[in-house]
């Protein structure tokens, strides 16, 4: 059986529309059960509405609860990002004071930071505060 170019294009269009529709239904059902403020009866009602009248149910849900759906998704993304950052912070050991002073001395020796900057940053490291970050890539200073 041979298909024309436009039949294939139409088939691809309907297939992608079906994939988008399934994705939307999964996103809506996930949001229904993610919402802690919605009662059990509310969750059952919305789920039943989505199953019995899928087109009308999905459009109604997006109109009625679309803004709060986005807010819940943003809160979840922020919580996941904070959790990932905390994991990275806890996994990577903090550099020692000696390492930091060694890096500053190397930058000073290469002429990337001045004597005053070196002393200021060194005092900051010794005091345990994080001051201005020393430049890691910079052009060497020209002698005055």
C-alpha cells in the first residue's frame, strides 16, 4: 500500500496531537493528586470528570485550575533544585584555609592580583569570611 506525502504528513500531525493529548492528561492527573489543598472528594470528582468527558474535563480543569497548576509545578521545581544544591554542597568538601592561601599566593606570584588585594583576600580567608572571589583567568598586570 502506498501513501502520498500529504497522507503521511496528516498521519504525523494526528499522531503528535495524540501524544500531546496523552501528555496533557498525565500532567492534569498528576497535578490533581499533587495538590494537598484539594480534598479527596475533589480529587475523585476531577479524576472522574477527566475520565468520563476527557476533552471537556481537561479544558475545564485548565481554565479553572491552570494558574494554581503552574504554581504547584514551580514550587516543586524550586524544591527539587534546592535539594540538588544541598546534595552538591554536602558532597563537595570545603577547601582548607591552607589551600585557599596557596591559591592566593599563586595568583599573587603570577601578577594577577596586587599586593593590597592579596593581603585583603588573605585576611578574609584567615578570618573565615568569603570576600571577593580572586580572578581565575585574567591578563597579567603590566609593571608600573
